[in-house]
C-alpha cells in the first residue's frame, strides 16, 4: 500500500486587509481563523493554493 503524504497547514497571519482572492483561498483550504490548522492531502491543487498565500500560512508535511 502506498503511503500518501498529507500537509498540515496553519494560518499564521491574519486575512484582514488582504485581497479578496487571498481570503477566499484561505477559506477554500479550510482555514477559518488565525492559528487554525487543517490537514489536507498533498495534491497539485492544494500546493497551488498554498503558493498563492504562502505569506499567510506555514506548511508541514506529515507521512501517513
């Protein structure tokens, strides 16, 4: 069985005062507030969303 990589994404900066596209990307990632963390599968779509808001989030890879 192949192991899938997951990403723990934590919002480290506020979305207040950011462009609407950035706030909507945070919501699409499942982040609701500052210091909130979610676990997502490592896919190209998720990586693209993270790249758009890299200045607002921190990312950590999780094996499993």
